[in-house]
C-alpha cells in the first residue's frame, strides 16, 4: 500500500500545481474566467477534456462490468462514443460557442434563457432558468454521487482504507483544484488525466490479447454462454438486435446536450482549429473505447463474480503485476475524477450563478465577490454529493450514469439541438424540458425499454413538444414586434 500512497501523493501534487497555475492564468477579476476558462482552450485541451469527461468512470468501471455481464455487445456500444464525440466537435462546438458569445452566455442555463427570452428578468425567463438549473442540479447530483461511490469502491482497495474514507479523500482533492482554477483547472487536469487513461488502455489491450488471443477469447466465451459472443438482442441497450446502433445517436446527443460536456465548447478560443480538435478527439476516443475488453477477459478468468462491476478491480488485483496495477488504478481514478470534477463545476455554477440570478438576488456584486461565491458553492455541492452517497440505491454504475445523464440529456435536447434549426418560444422551452425529463425517467425506472432507448424516446418527446408548443404558444413579445414591423 505504501507505493500506492506515494503514487497518489505525487499525482495530487501535480494536480495542485496545474490548478494553481490555472488560478493565476484565470483572470481574478472576471467571473467568466471561472465559468468558461476565459474562453481560452485550444485543440488538444478541448479534445482531452471532452474525451476524459465522456469516457470517465463508467468507461473504466461500469463498461467492463457491462461487458462481463452482457458480452461483446458492450464493445460495440462503447465504441460509438468516439465517432459521436468527433461529430459533436466538428459540427456543433463552433455553433454553440459563437452563438453563446453573441448573447453573452457563460453557462448552459444562461444560453437557453438568452436564446428564448427577450426580457431576461421577466417571470417566464426566471422560470425557465430555475427549471433548467434545478434539473441540472437534481440529475447531476445523482451522477456525481455515483461517481463518488465508484471512487470510494476502487480507492479503498487500492489504498487499504474504507470506501467512505477513500471517497472523502478523493472528493476533497477534486474540490480543492476545482475551487482554485474553475473550468480552466478542470480542463487542464482532464487533459493530463486522459494521457494516462490512454496509456492504461493500450497496456490493457496488449496484455489481454497477449494472454488470450482474440479467436481463443471468442471460443471460450461462446463455451460459457453463446449470447456473450452472438447475442440474440442488444440488452442492456434494447431488445432488438439493432438497438445497439442507437448508442451512436445517444452518444451524439450526450456530447452536445449534456451541460457538463457542452460547456467546454463555450470555453474554446476564437481561432481554434476544429480539424485538429476533431483529430485529437478521434484518436483518444478510439483508444479508450477498447477498455471494455477487460470485462470479457475476466468473464473467462473468473466467471463467478457476483457483482459485474468488480470485473476491473479483479483484473487489477489478479491479472497484472502489482506495480503496473497500481499505476493503472491511478489512471482509472483519474478517469472517474475527470467526470466528477466536470459535474462538480457544472453543478456549482448552476447554483452559484444561474439559480442565484433567477431566485435569490440580482444585486450588483464585484467580480471578486462573485468568484468567492462560485468557489464556495463548489465546496457546498461537494458536501451535498458526499452526504447523498449514504442514500444512493444499489445499482450498476452504468445504469446510474445513464439514468441521471440520459434523463438530463433528454430534458435539454429540444432547447439545445432543435434550436439549431428552429427557435421556439419560452413556454415551449419550459414544456420540452419537463416532458423530456418525465418521459426518460419513467421509461428507465420501469425498465420497459433498453438503457439507451429511454433517453432517446425522451429526447424525441422533448423535441416534438418544443416544436408543437412553439407553434401553439409563441412568444408574445416576438408576435407584437412582428405586428409592429408589418404596420
């Protein structure tokens, strides 16, 4: 355990150095420095933070668990995230950044309100901002809590301490550097983390196929259960064989509509090379897509695991040298922390910036006061999430991630994606958020459809509601303005 603690302390020191540098680079007298990194992120940092956040803990813990349970279908499903992220970067990122810049938006709720409301202090604008912010807070708190539980589960065995203490320790580290440097610190540390994640993925693939060649792996899996190699359905993604291909659509909406993903696009610098950004995203995403192979490998080596999510911990403890396992465990913790810090930052800004402006006050504050407030809410949100781990129900990590992020994705699909082609009304935005969230959460909790089908149906319901309500209930200010112009 001593060497594990030394590795962790060295990594912590580097993360704190990066956060300290980010805090100095970030303009101390501008809130946008904390919220959107002063819109200064370049191609490799954008690619690194997007991929690290997108693949995260579920990619290294939940996805191998799903592969252990369901077989090769998880490899195909997991692979679709890489091309989806590339498409999001190439075709959505610049649009979102430029439009947000024109409207002066520094957060996703602020972008949605500015897009739909002429009077940003009106009751309808405040209502829209409250609903958007609260939806983010509720569902992302569930996701963050699941990430904290995963950190504790892996960190405890690695450090030789209790899961509770491991969760608390790692969460404190995340909170410190997020408070210090805001989104810039999050993006820089993510980029450092994703390099280690990619190195770990390459090592895992080489080790697995050196031990069991691909053809032998398929033969042995088929002997255990033919459905692991040639599944009759796309479970857990859906009952039809073709349902797994819906993961690409899911991953595309995931990469564009989820606030903790899309806020990175607001932070891009103005002269960024989108081609380079897409190229880096493709390379990193494809490498990390290979990690679920661990689940198949462990299914052969130890087919009796009670909890599928233990596939990766078993692999690290039994299949590779202890020192290598320690380093890879650190990189997996990095993967979890990359998502946790992103969610923590997004949650805190939803509370400190958007919810505050919508409910609590609009009084003038200095930029230094706003920065202190933002940092304070990082600590508050972290504490709430940690306490929530005591109440989180037992479930597979992949399911918890899809339920929380997928439902939020469905809620925001209409107001973020449909608006690329059609700008609707404030009432339509409110209705589409509610319909998308209710539809997706109902379908996922009842289990009547697959994991990706629920959020996708919710996304479709959100989009349809947005258009229909916009036609039936247009913005009154817009209608009056158009009548005045025609007169």
